[in-house]
C-alpha cells in the first residue's frame, strides 16, 4: 500500500496498514463505503476471503462525490467528464482487472469548503454547470 505524499510521490505504508506480508491479490473495487469522503477498497485475494480496506486516515481535507443520472445520456452517466478547477475526472465503472466500481465521481478538494464551479460534459454532448456547491457531500446530479 502506498500513501500520496502530496508532493508528487508516494511512500510505502504497507506495514503500518497491517499489510506487511506479500500475498496474491486480484481485483479491487473502490467506493466510499462509510460515506466519510475517503475512498475505501474491497480486494479479492487468491485462495483467501475478500478483504475490506477502510481508509481511516485522519486527514481533514474536503471532498465531494457526484452521483450522476443520465436522461439523454445513459442512465449511470458512464463517460461523463467532470471538471472542478484544474481537476478532471470521468464517470466510469472500469477500474482494473477482474473488478469494477460504481460509486460516482470523487474529488479531493483540499481546504476548499465551497466549490465555485462544477462543469459536467455528459455523453449526449450536453454541458451542465453547478455553482457555489457545498463540499463534503454525496451530490446527486440529474442530466438537464
């Protein structure tokens, strides 16, 4: 397991997270399982039961998760591109081998408690803009 240093790199925190022995893992699915804004992981292990890795870091940064519902686009908004400031993320369920995740589009916001502008480009080609959005929430967004 690696932790983002916030300075363009990562450090190995496997031992501190209780993952100090090498094991064979396959798929992993990502979601905010306890709705605290931190991404948790469900991991499948070869020859062992699946594991849930809860992200219990004490970080106080802000976040938002957008749950998209397409109207003219596909129901789950798969393929929609979301921009917040200089961050861009895309709604997808494809995250890796032997797994998929469908929990929405997650953004870490640092110390930003209110988002001035969120831009969504839906697969249908339509564009939607949200303004002055409160951070630290799961926000349902229906395509207009």
